[in-house]
């Protein structure tokens, strides 16, 4: 395993140990709201410290962009000089975790010069582990994974997520959701984008889109999905960056274009 992928995986696993420690013990009443239905708990903070301890021990000269840190992530990315930057979501799917729903994970990626070069996602409830490094393929539990075979949107299973953190996007998203639901074989929402992108990478989803994600939501899944053969862009078709915003992916260019036309 590539050195950076190993660090990402071990950092994600350190966070997941905190998830398992607190599973069923930390609930919504013990969490604080950052925004409507956007929670932060003791588990998020302790998991982040566990992940960052691994990163700092291995790569003390690298930068960090983590969800529960203070400061505006957009300002930090704007000032980023392209040096190695670890992008960490210690608990993707916090609301799921607090309600006892199994779809949550830790996501850790290393970005250089504007894009992730290695990443790992670990789901503590299921024990599933995905990781990747640029030009080295994508893996789940030690076995190489690939996206699904080419298909039309009519036959595609599509993953998505609700833009609950940005209420002004909900009306437009709802219209797009209705169109995709009518055009695709099925649409699924798990509540953890890191896992959705891993499902795209392993072929469980044929395509995916969201109206709003932060960099830590998709950085690791981005490299995993692309190394599995997927194609990712913004919903408007422009290149994906680490800035917050839309994310769209598919098993190939044809399905990506078809989904994009329906969503737009």
C-alpha cells in the first residue's frame, strides 16, 4: 500500500475506534447544532483528534483541513499553496450516528496541488474499508474494485444527498430529484457522501450527485471513485475542485453527461 494511503487508512481507523466506543451511547440530546439538523458531538471531536494524531505523527510538516477545526474552510483553501494538505471528516453522517443509523464513516484524504492523491474511507458499523492512491487503483478490504459496466440512466442506480445545510438550494434540488427519479432505475440517499462515492467506486451505484458538499465530504471518495474508473465533475460539467459546491460522478462519460442534462 502507498505510504499516504496507509496513513489515510490508519487515521480513518483511529477515528472509527472512537465511533465504536461511543456507538449507542452518544445521542442527539448530547450534541450541539452547528445549523439546522447539522450536529457536532463529542464523538466528532474525539474522532478528529484520534485521526489527526496519526497524521501528525507520520507527517508533521503537512497541513490539515478538518471539519471540526475553527476557521472558514474556503478562506483556508484560497490561501492554500498546494503543499500536502490532509482533508479529514472524522464522522461523515453524524446525524445517522446519533440516531443509531448504520450509514456513517470516517474519511481521510491527502491533497496536493488542488486534488486528492490518496484517501481512505472506513465504515465502523459494517467494518468496510476503502482506500486508494493516484495511479495505484482503488481497493476495498484488500481487493481491487471497479465501477459498474456502462449503462443508460434508465438502468442506473443513482446515489444522492439532500442539501439540508443550504435551505435555499432545496427547491431546485427537489425539482432535480423528481426528474432523476423519473428517469433512473432508482435513487438512494444514505446520508454520508463519503460512503456514496465508495458505492460508486465498487459498482453499487452507477452514478451520484449532490447539490452541496464540503471538501472533507468528498475528498477521499473522489480519488477512490476515479481510481476505480469513475468520472467526476461539478453538476454544470466544469472540473471538480476541493472548493465546496456540487459534485457529480458516474461510471463513465456517457452516463455522467446524461445525468447532468437531467439534473440541470
